[in-house]
C-alpha cells in the first residue's frame, strides 16, 4: 500500500470502484425538493473531502462544484471522504451557466459575510446552498444568482475582534446541521 500511494501515510484499505460520469440530467436533479450543496472555488483537498463526507452524513445525495474546485479524485480528497464519495454524486459544472439555467426555479442561498442570519431559513430550507472558498468567498460571477444572502453569525454579536472567517468545511457542517434540524 505504501508503494502505490502518493500520501505520506498509506491507508490499509483499498477499494476499486467504477468512475462516475457527470449526468446530462443534473439540472433536473439539482432541484429535488430538498437542498443541494454547491461549491464555488474550494481548492483545499481536505475541505473538499470533508464537505463530501458532511453531505453523506446529512443525506445530501449530490454536490455540485465549480470548474475551479479541486479535483474530486485528488488522493487527499478521496482519502478524506472516508468512502462517502461512493454514495455522494459530485459534479463539476460551469457554475454561472448552471445557475443561469435554473434561475427563478430554485432558491439559491449564498453564504456571505454580510448576509442575514441563516438560521431563520432552516425550517424551510430547500434549494441550492452555495459555499465559497474561505480565502475568496463566492465568486463575482456567481453572486448575481444568489437569491438569499445568508451568514453564520459570530458571537457575541458586534464584538470587535473575532476570526475573519470559518473554514469552508466547518461552515458547511454548521449549515447542514441547522438545515436538517
């Protein structure tokens, strides 16, 4: 195992699975009456794998990624999913084009620093939830498609000194936990 891995620590487990293909039917499946995670510019393989694992934990069947996200088959992504990538469909798309095709049909929640408290939507959350990179946030090309700008509030509110942002995977976990209450 150590001879076939590119990672510093070899896993004792090996799985051979068929490579999934992006489906032509993705646009209709993106709105299945529940919610779907949409990742915009997630570059860190550990974050990407953890987000896929979070999606699996919370029963989210697919994750849609912008073309500039880290490759879902990056060895660190695969390892950090801990097998969840087998159960969660991950699709790479031209995100502005994809969102444009769904415009007006699906609520699009964008997690941004200047948004409203996201927990007010938790009981009725259905649609797409866009998570941007922690370094750059949601890209300028995607922002016009956001119908609901939301944020995870910092506590205590109004405090001057606090963390600049949350890790993308941590933020995704908090959002999914709240929306699945």
